C-alpha cells in the first residue's frame, strides 16, 4: 500500500479519508481522522427505549504492527548517537534506538495522538514531534527524560508537518488544513507566519536558512513552493512554472549548500533548484526516500534513495548517480525515512513497516542492511469483512496488514501486507479489496496460500490514468465487479468502474455524477444503484452542493436516473435491498426508503448521532430488524414502525454481518461482535 513515495499518507493519510467521512472539504478537518458529519442530536431524541437484548463481545486488540513515519538521527542525554522514530499507534509513540548497538532505549507515548509526520532535534538538544489528529507539538528532553505536550501550535490545525531545526533552540514546521508555517522555541513560544498560499491546505514540509532568515514551505494539494523572508514577510512562489498548481506537489524539501532539493508527491520526480530564483540546477532523476541525508562530512556529497538503490548527488558537478559498493555494484536498499552520520558512516532508517536500516561507509565502500528494534504498536482497524466461512478479515490503517480471526478458536493469523483497503466485497469465494492510494482492485483466494502479487493479484489501478485514489464501494454481480471510487488529491469527480470477470478488462466512467465521488452501491433487479459524495480529493473544496442517488441499467451500462433522496446532505453513505424489497439507504444521518418502481423516497427517519460518511453501513438481519452504523453508533431499526434503538452509543466503525446474523465492528484497534438475542438475554462481554 504505502511506501515513502506515497504522498497520500503524509498529507492524507489521513486528509482525504477525513474529508470523505465528513462528506465535505478538508477545511476544518485533518488528514487521518474519523470526524464525520455529526448532527448535534442526543440518542434519546430518537431512541425507542432500552438497549435491545443481545451480547457484545470485545475481543480486544487482535494484533500489533510497526509503522515508522519518520526518523531523525540525533543524540541522547549523554551525547551518544540515537535515532528517534515517530510511530503510528494508539497512542502514537516516539522510540529511541541506539543504531550502533541496535538496542531500544526508550518508547515515549504521545497521548492524544495517533502518530505523526514530523520529528527533529533542536540546537539545544530538545526533541520535537508533530502529530495528528489534533495537530499537537510534543517536546522531549533527553537529559531529564521528560516529555511535554505543548498542545497545537496553531489553533484549528489538525496536523503538524515538516519539522526542521534552526538556531537558538528554534524549530520550524507546517500545518494542515490551512497551510500555516510556524516556529517554536522555549524562549519565544510560537510564531505563526500565517497561511502560506490562499486556498491551499497542506504546508507539507519546510526548509530553513536561519542566518538569512529565509524559510521555504512546500505546498499541496495544488503544488507551490513558497520562499518566505521572515524579516520582511515577503513571499514568492519559486516552483518552476510547469509544476505550479499541479496535483503532483512538492512533498520533501532539503536546503543543502545553497541548493534546494525537491521531491514531488507523485512518481518520485525530483530536481534541484536555486533556492532564491527557482532556477533548475539539476533534474531528470527520481527520489524514493523522505528527502535527502544531511551534507556528508566530505562537504561534497548528498545521499538519498532512488528505485531501490542508494544514490549520491555530487555537489562539485551537480550530478546524481547510483552509489557503487566495494564490489563495484549498486547498493540495493529500501526507501530512507531518516538519515544521519556517525563517525563518517552514513546511517539510514528504511521505511516503513519492518524496522529496516542500513549503513554505508563512503571511505571503504562497505555497507550492511540490518534491523532496528522499533516496537510494534496497536494500530486502528481500517476495515473488516466477514468471510463466507465465518472467518473475520481485518485490515490495518496505513500499515495495510491483512489479518484473519477465527471466532470459534479465537485464533489470529496475519497473512501479510495487503495495503490500506478502503473497500471489501466477497464474490464467488474471492475477497475483492480496493486499495489506497493508487486505487487498485485486488482479488484474494483464501483457499490458496497468501502471496502478495499472485494471491492477492492486482486486477487494475485507477490513479494515474483516471485520477482516483480510494475504491470505497465494491459489489459483484454474476459477470461483473463494480467499483465506486473517490478522486485523487487536488481533483474532483469520482468514478464507477466495471470489471468484466470473463475477459479481465475494465471500463471506467468518471463523473457519472459530475464533480462527485461514488461511495455506495447496491443492486435491485436489473438496476445498479449508486450513492455519491460531494467531496473532492484531499486539498479541495466541494464544487457540488448536494449528494445524489443514481441508477444504472445493468444490461446497457447507461445511467437512467439521478435523485436527491435527502436534501442538502453531503453523502449517500450506504445502500442495500431492504426487507420490503425496496432500496434502503443512509444519507447524512438520515435513513431513507426509496421505491425503485415509483422512483421516489417513500420514508425517511432522522437518526441519533449524525453520520460518519461513507464508512456507515446498513444490514438486514435474520431477526427481522435492520442494523446500521451511523455517527459511530450501532443502531437497530424496526422496519415496520421505524422505531430506532441505540445498541451501542459510540465507537462503532466498519460494521459487517456474518452468515448467521452476527454484527462485527471495530473500535480503534479492537474487534467486537454483537449477537442479536431474544428479550432478556442481553449482556456485554469484555474479552481479551
């Protein structure tokens, strides 16, 4: 799913997901959150009475995993070399590891965070971590071994990015969603330099020349590179004209010896600029690492990784080339997420999921790959699905591990990395997964050994050619798999894709609802029904004003109608065939019933708690009731009276139903099951 070249998780990673969850623009939200469109309605306003009978079993955290966002090579309280790695978790943590002895020294929890995209060490030795979803800055003192939560440096910002050290204990950074740049030091606190580019959302990285008081800020989703004179406040966009406003935006920037190294967010395109004029000094190469290493001790070399190899930029000739080892061959390595020199030897932490690392001795030409003991953490479940045999499949957010849970034996098995799957569906015994950020559709056969690349195998991708990044709605008919998807960063217009099972070909219909994503699907008879979301890709403001329900003739593929089932909502979040044979759906915290013959809504019901966007779900249960997740609540609905009961008031995400009618859902990293019961049998069990 993600390596350090995939910009989505750093500006995304968690923004677009939040954007679509709340069915609106990125304004006022952050990259990785679950903040849906919440209606201020108390459960009691609509609930029908006491909690329905049934049993909730909490199986706890099924597994832990490793996701290192960024590393910084610095020193500990005794001046000894260490690498500080910021990791995803519940909460996020900073781990401190000795790269020489390869020993874990310390793991520092960052309460209130889920991880972070920025870590650095200031000139006074204090370490700073910038986090999400609350946009907080944490300060760690290696001498006192104390961490301080400094809170959000800029009010209203939910992500802190691109931390860089200056002088006098000062650090610089950027924010989302208003693209502010700022500095912080213990002596002067926060200086807010304001939004860097009107209408843009991500100040994704920074570079600083403290002597001249010049700050550079990388901007997305529409690309800009802002040079700020901190003494005068003057701002200039120095990104070459052909890249300004493009969806591939500056993602990593490094200022070294009067040159600004720039990596773009797509395809690893990289170049070197004059930091004052923006004139291109060198181009024609790619970069897979999170920026470059600092200036080498020889004063002539800048190292980075590209296409699985270690590369060197020669400052004397302004040319990049692969590094050759003692054998005369290129040095194979993964993408660097943190760099440093120890006694003239280059060290790199390699991202993102296995704690890999390497060192390279430029004098001897020798190198070694090894592992650093970053401790696995509990990570939120991004998605789950109940298989035909009752096995529960779970997928980790960002990390992308696919895990199975056997409810009978409570056995947990990690199959391997799939990628972050925002959509799951079963068809003819195969699991189809829609994978972010490249909008790939993968097919997995559980009867065969798991081997990413062959099983699951990739059927197609939609990002590069069709501008999509999240396949969130997947549905199978006898001969076709249909996929509804959301647009990529900085773009508008989702797509409905049809994959022909017989020929292995696919057709894409983008903008089937103009400027809207396709986030829900259902089939009734000979018609495919779809629900839209007004949200564009990350870093955009919606162009549309109201979500739509649309109909497609399965025989011809033509759209036959478009409707507004609920007025003024941002998303039609879920669709299914209801117990009465009509189309039931969720839209912005409202349950509706649509008669496909009359082509009209015949019933609506406002629900308690609002909406979580396209992650809300609806299921018809064998007990005769309809169960749904809406606004983080698990609700039961009587299909005749439309009475609503609150089964669980919070922490209900990714609801799915198994073959016997049990409801499965996640609460952060925990897996839970609700078994509907007869009156008098209700209880809540906490397990694990």
